[in-house]
C-alpha cells in the first residue's frame, strides 16, 4: 500500500513539473487575456519567503480595492529568487524575464504594468529605487500615480488605495 501511495505521489509531482508554465508562457497568456478584456497586465515578481510580496497581494485582494484592480488589470505572478530548499517553486525563465523588465537587483516584490502587447507602461521603481510593496504614504502616492497613468476602465480611488496600502502604526 505504501508503495502505491509513493507511486501516486511521484506521478502527481511529475505531472506538476511537466505542466508548469514558463515565465514567457505566463506573460503571453496574461497579455492575451488583457487584449480580450481591454485591460493592462499587472505582473508581480515574488517569492514564497517574501513578506512584502504577500502583503502586496493581500492589499490588492482587499474587498475595498479588488474591484478596481480586477476591472483594470490582469494580475499575474512569476516566482523568482527562491531559497535553495524551494527552488522547485521558481517559474522557469522567471529570472530572465525579471532582468529583461528591469528587476535585476531590485528586490521583491518587483512589479511591472504592461499593455496587452508587452510594452512596459510603469514599474515599481521611483528614481531608480524599487518601492516594492508600498507601505508609506510617499510610496503609496507613487503607486497611485502609476495606477492613474495605466487605468483603462474604472477610475482609481486614491483614498481607498491609501486606506488599504498605507501601513498603520500601532
């Protein structure tokens, strides 16, 4: 019985590896969806260990702002920079796409807003520095400016973005 469980586990793991999408495939799929839905692509480079990445995703999924992000962007993720024991979680080709889009040595999360043809509209850098998961009022104001420039459908509500993204002091 244990042998059967081991074989089934191996087959499931192998199927996951075989079916895993490359970074280029993930990006192409998001761009195609963006074309159909008249949106831009909000691409986030992240890792399982990255607390700021998780905070960024949680903020974008908050019910107060999720409808805005859903109406304007195809949100997609590429996993990069995993620790040795979790290298299997990395998206194949993710580091190359991250570097191509300017994220090399920028830290995580690094995000890029692209049009449906792959043209970079904005990214998470301000004056060459990555704001990553924006949390200060200044960083969130930069995020809002970038969102206002890339919004295609619903208008951004700066106050809602500030309410969710600015880190509250305890």
